[in-house]
């Protein structure tokens, strides 16, 4: 028998881990595109050095602006990935704590079944008093 709260915490951990993997894949694709745009911009810069054409310089600036936008989006996906990893760790830890609480509750219920039921004449078990140490004579 499982606790519903444990199942919910495990489900949250699994879903957030899957989301973190998705964020990683998207950020990696954006970083690959940004590297390609950097290479293209470098090639356009070399072409500008050879020709000193203003149109080539404008294309290079536009390419760098496009790359900057892509890098910013990649960083947003990385932030989402880190937040989802944090959520995964917290949910996994919470599921373990909830599992331990469920086991404790189950053990206490099991131990409570062995105790006698108190009645009017019998108020139930009394707490044990500490026994005085017996002095041994040498």
C-alpha cells in the first residue's frame, strides 16, 4: 500500500526531470545555431576586410544581432533547466521524507493494535517508572 502524497511527489520529480531534459535539448540546439551564426559572422568580417564594402559590414552586424538574440533565448532555456533540476531534487527528497513518514505512521498503527483498549476500570497502561539502581555489596 502506497501513500498518495509519495506518488504525487515522485510524479512531480519525474515530470520536472523530463522537463529539464527537454530544456537541455532546446538550449543545446540554440547554442549550435549560435555557433553557426558566429562562424558566418566571422566569414563576413573577413570578407569585409578584403573588400571594405559597407553592405558586408551591415550583414555582419545583422548576423551578430541575430546571434545575440539566439544566445539570450538559449540562456532562458538554461535557467529553466536549472530551475527544473532544483525542483527535481526537492521533489525527490520530499518523496523520500513522505515515504519515511508513511512507514512511521504504518508502524505506529501496527504497534497500537497490540496495546490493550482502556476501559473505565482499567485506564490503560501506566508509564513505567525508572527503576532505582540496585546497589551491589562487595
